[in-house]
């Protein structure tokens, strides 16, 4: 193709994005010293750099928040910058939604909105906010490299040197993913840091990926999201943990897994060194993990149950402990944890035998969602890990144990376990005839209902009543019967025909505690390896330093 023809077809330039970036950065050149922007000029810089309609990714996952930058973004003049398309993992702070009330932003693609779920639902109803899609984490990251490529990224790091190299520390989280998606498509990367130093402990993100570094007026917000106080674990949750260990983990030889952050799974972690040890399961189950550094996992680590843990992010107070256990955690040359949300989501999707999580509602066939009437919570990473990745090829005992057909070409299945009490707080039933998410999706004009985990991916349901082995169901009717059998006196359980339970038990579709050799009266707090945060500190050899709000001694 000659030059004249090429100019006619392609418009004569292949560098428009790069050229536009250079034009924008020249607007703030007088503010800058190399890559460093003075703290007090952040609002001026954002008003100069942003263009109405820009796609802006703002770091604000469910734990680490780019708080200085989110405050600054909410302070810009909406007459100068408006209609932004925000891309965010988590809508966690008030100013995240202030952007939409002020008209600075209009459209939102996100994954999770826990603390702001009521407000976001109301704003959609009031027409102040347009939802692109509710994503899983990996789905949102993937789209940033395809059709949601950011024009600007606003992220947080612990430290920077004068050149702009970054140290993200134990809470690396999603920072590298957001930066890479922006930097290598000629977007603008702006980073808030807690401090500038001469020598970084290690370089987590090189300066060549970064355009602007600004010292925040205060350290970024970091929540202790994955800490569960053992004092709050109930005997019902201990019973469910016993059922899960005996009826799922032991039965299927689960060696690699991901746990959610509830008290149910915290109970499992604290029963491994006691109940699990009594069953002789150490070295046979629960060896490899993809999860944040849960403090309730400390006794199992110290007891020799755990061989490796890859983390989505860090956890406040666990920094010294993870640094002191490099044989278990992924740590850098400086000794501190190196977490990565995208990699750990990928590990949780493809690398583990089992995902176990919880939900707010489940319907008769096992579809579940945390989106309920008046509350648009979102999903986070549960759908990434809570499904069977059909591209998997590596075989493990647990995966092979899920083979349900015969033939020369067969494949196993990932264990997807929903562990729920039959009623939530406020006597709200978990098991319902129809998910609220169906109506919420319709009212919000979503093309599909916001289901978190689809029923046909769920292999097991564990409640205080027992465990339903859904992967054994031969048809939809058997699936419904198995769920109803463990649904207690919820709307689904009340109408269950108890006369079919003996057949369900003999066919292996349902197991109650007595079928698993569990006495309900044995589910006592005395089984927990640690009964308080103070006990966890002692187990850690003093390396675990819990936040003040968890200290009671």
C-alpha cells in the first residue's frame, strides 16, 4: 500500500492517542518537577488533564482506596469536566457517588458496592447514574484491555522515589493491572503516594509506566476487611464448619481452595488444627490457598496444615506475620507480602479445587445473588471463582471425584460450595422462590438479571441442616429436592416433602450431620483453635498486630 492510499484509508496518523496525551500533559508542565506534582495543585491538574466523557479508572477496591485522588476528583468544576465514565472495582466511599450527584461523572462500570449499595440503588432509580455493567473483578480487568481502556488512571502506592518508581508494599492489590491497561494504550497514569524516599524497598511499578506522582495529604485508606473475631463465631457456624470439613473437604480430598470472608469459613479455618487433626486430615486437605491473609488461618499455618497462600491483597495487622512466614506467603526481596488481585483471582478460578462462599439469597435451583431489593451490592470476585472453568485440564483428586459420566473422554469439575444459614439477620430467609435480583435487574434496565453464581455451577450447598450434593442430581427436580431438604423452615424448606429424605440420603444427594458421624451437641466453641483475637496474636508469636478496634485486652 503506497503512502497516498494509506493516508486516505487511515487518516494519515497512527499516533493520535499518544499525540493527545502529550497535548494534555503540556497543559500542566508548569506545575511539574519531573514526574512530581505539588500536593496543592491536584485539582488544577485534574481539571487541565481530564476531558468530558473520559473513561477514568479510580482505584478503590474493597480494601485499598485512593482516597486523596477520589476527594480531589469530587472537587473539580463540573462546568469544566463532566460526563466521565467511571471504571471502579468497588464503590466504597461517599465521594465515589458524589461524582454522579455533581454531574462530574455519568456512567459507571463496577464490580462491588457494599457500603454504598443502598445509595447507588436510589441514584439509579432517580436517574442520576447510568450502569454499564456489574462485573466480576477479572471481567472488569479484562475489559480494560479491550473495550473499556482507560484514558486516565488514578491509583495509590506506598512510596515513590524522585524518578517516579513505585513501591506498593503488601497491598499491591490491583494497582499494576490498572496502570498497565492505561499506560500501554497512551493513557495518563496519576499516582498518589504516602511519601517520597531516596531508596525504595523494591520497585513494584517502574517509573516509565507513570506520568504523575503526587504526595497525598494523608495515607490512603486501608480497611481490615478480612479479620473475623473468633469471639463472634456461633455454635451454628461451628456445626456448619464440621459438616463442610467432613461432608465436602474430607470426602472429596480437597487440597487447594479459596475461602470467602464470613464467620462460617473462619470457623472452618479454626477447626482444622482441632477437629481436622482429630480426623487425621492434616496433609490430606487444605494445603494450598488463594485468599487474603486471614488472621483466623494463623493456627492452621502454625500447626503445619498450610503449604502456600497467594493473596488478593494484604490485611491490616498481618504485615509482620506474612513477612515472618516466607515459606508460606509470596514475599518480595524486601520481605514484605506481594499481593496481586488479578493473579489471585486467576488462581482462584483455575488453580484451586474448591471455592466456598456465601450469599444473601438462593432460589429453588441454586441460583444466588447478593443483589436484593433496594440494595445493589455487586459481586466482586465470587463469580470468577464460583464457577467451573471448562478450560481446565489439570487433574487433582477432588476434580476427578466430580466426574459423573462414563466414557473414554470425561472431565472433572471444580467444587463450588455455597455455605449459608437458612435465615439471614433480621429473620430474612436465604432460600426464596425467586431472587430479588430478577426484579432489580428489570427495574434498572439491565439486559440480564444480576445473578452472582448460577445454579448449574453450584456443586454443594451446606447449611446448618446438612449438605446437598447437587452435582449428583440427575435432573432439575432432584436438584430442587436436594436444596429444599437442607433449607430448614425457609419458604423453600417449609413445603418440602420430608418423606423423600430417606431416598435422597440413600442416593447420596443429601447428608445430614448424623450421616456424617457428627453429633450436633459436639459443635461447641471449645473446638475452636483460637477463641479470641488475643489467642490469634499468641498463636502468631506476637507477629500479628490487630487494629485497635479488634483489641479487647
